C-alpha cells in the first residue's frame, strides 16, 4: 500500500477533493472575467505565508516596533523584500476583492440562489479592509500613529458605545504598547481566522450552488425555474473546472503574484517613516492606498457634516449591500438590461478615482502660523518659580504654540491658552496633556513625569486678567479648597494670578 493510500484510507479527503476540482461548470464561465475570486484567494495565502515570517521578527511594542521593522529592512537578508511582498500583497488583495465584487454585481451573480454567497462576500470585503488598516497601524510610524488617532476619533463619535469601543481598541488612554498588542492580535489571529472560515464557507457555497453562468439578455432569473434551467445548461455544455476551466484562473493568479513581486522589488516596502511622535504636528501623514479616498473625503467635509456622514453613510452603504440580493433576487442579469447598475458602478468608480487622486496629490497638512522658536513672552516668566519656568521651556520645546496662542502669538488650531487655568483644573490639565481629547493628540508617550509636572505648573499660572482659577466643584462643596500656596510657601488669594502684575490687560 502506498503512502497516499495509507492516508486516504484513514482520512478520506482525496476523493472529495478530486470531485470538487472536477465539478462541472458552464463552459461560458471559463472566461477571463471569472478569474478574480481565485486570484484573491491566492493573494490571501501569500499574505498568510509572508505574515507568519514577519511575525517571527516583529515586536508588538511601542518602544520596539519601529526598531524591529528597521532591523528587518537593514539587517535580515531579504527582510525588506519580505516586508514589501506583504505590503504590496495587501494593496493588490484589496483591489482584486473590489474588482471581484463589482464583477459579481454587474453579472447579477448575487441573485437567487446565491444570495448568501454575496452576503458572505460583503463581510469578506470588510474584513479585507480591516486587515489593511490593522497592518498599517503595526508599522507604528508617523502615518500609523496619526491614522490610528483619526480612526479612534471616528469611532468615538458612535453614540453610547463609542468611548468604550475606543478604550477597548487602544487598551489605554494613550496609543502605546497595549494598543499595538491588540492590533497585532487582530491582524495576526482574529481577522485572518475569520477570513479563513469565511473563504472556506464561500468556496463551499460556490461548489454547492455552482458558478454563475454568463449572463444573457432576456434570460430572466425566476426562483421557480432557475435551478432546473441551470442544471440543464450544465448537462448540455458543462466542462470540468480542472483542468478545462481552471487554467485561466491559474495564469491570472500567477500574473498577479508576479506583479506583486515586481512592485516589491522595484518600489520596496512601505515605511516605516519617522518614529511616532505626537509633538511633531508639522507633518503630512497619509493612509495607505485603500483609504486615500476616505482621507480626502474627510478632509473636504465641512465640520458640521463630519459626524452625521461618518455615522450614517457607512451604515447605509453596508445595509444596502447586504439587502441587495434579498430585494433584487430575481430578474435580469445582463448589464445591458440594468442601466441603473451600470450608472451606479460608473459613478462610484469615478468618485473613488478622483478622491484617491486628491488624497495623493493634495497637501492636507494644516497650515501653522507659529514658530516653536519664538520665545515665551517675558510677562509669562516674571516672578515665576523655577518649576514654572522649567514648564515654560517644556511648553516651547514641545512646540505647543504651533497649535495654541499665548500672548497673541501662536497657532489657532487649538484654543487660546492665556486663561487656560480659569477653564481647567490641575487634574483636568494633566488628563488633557496625557490623554488628549478633541483635536489634541495624547502626549503621554512624549513627556516624562517631570516634564508633565513642570508643564502643568506653568499652565496653572495662565489665568488672564485677575480671573479666578478653575475649581473642582465637588471639592468646593466639601469645603476642601485651601488657599493656594506658591512654591516659596506664601499664600496667594485664590482670585489673584501671577499675571495680575505683569500681563497686559485686554481692551
């Protein structure tokens, strides 16, 4: 008994596999238009193999992720090529899956009895985009850091569950090691595992229901007659998928893999760009190719429309795709008899192309009018303690005035800080600096505890013109707010600020 016979006698997998490979398909389906599904599956296998090899070296830690990728690029033989294969394979896979979905839509292959096959395909598309996004985050460079910040900001706008979802995703108040660990788990285990199960189910349903025949004008899909007509067509002109129908799939898949290898060799890997640093805001971070159109759309949206469109549009689009086969499961398949479908695909394709082009070519980085080298105005340094002056140096060195105005000088992206201590308590300042909020990034990884203490001590002196400092209402009610003391031990009335002597009064 041969080795194959020994395993086959115990597993019994050979016969079902051969039957599946040789299952009959309509001769009209052996077309170059039907090769995208197989190519997407081959690219997925390429991603699994290259991803496993990369995971042997990659360290999902905020302090080591960037260095591990540099090590792969420069120290490991062909490490750069392996990273490039994985990166370009991701972009190609997204593109091929999108083309496959468009081909299925245009050929009416979502209609009866393949409704569930289409619905599973929609989820596979979403998971493929999820793989691309989580993969970009794992680079943990400037683009990844700011891209994740934008993604977290979008998620935080979801009513009720937004904040818990952000905390669950980031694992901490700031983007750090816990965040990378969670994205590594998503990218390497969770999403690929679900994708594998989805692809297996998708292929099983294709074998079970057959490959969609070439659509012909006037050939109407009716639930009462379609299956009998399909089997009759298969008996009349069906061919074995292997080898008669599969050779085009094999050639196309091989060409796509060669194209990925060529792009990897000539263009190299994606990043990593500069190390993630939230203090460097004069940057132009951009997402990877699959998300450039979304980047451009969000940049062009008026602020008043951002949240409604972010929350409503994806729900409507996904719901429409899922409901499509349930409400249009019968009727014409041929695109010539479905002008609305053709128009819809054309508009979407042109729009995606335009917005992707804008995302590539437009300088979206915000215009900053401040210079971090400008000295802190002298009135903000007079009669300050050494700790408060040290905080002023931190304020200047960390380029805070690129976004915030002090003494009439600085950027206008963030609020004026001349009277910040009248709006925020010390605890609120610490939390805002470390965790961020609104349009402000989290600086917990960019400041050590002594720098944070000094910076907040300086900010506490910015109280405008004799304004009272902000107070914790709960402590005030408890009568636990003692008179504030200076660093020299002298008590200062709560309504008097450091600026009351030196800061010029505003008209």
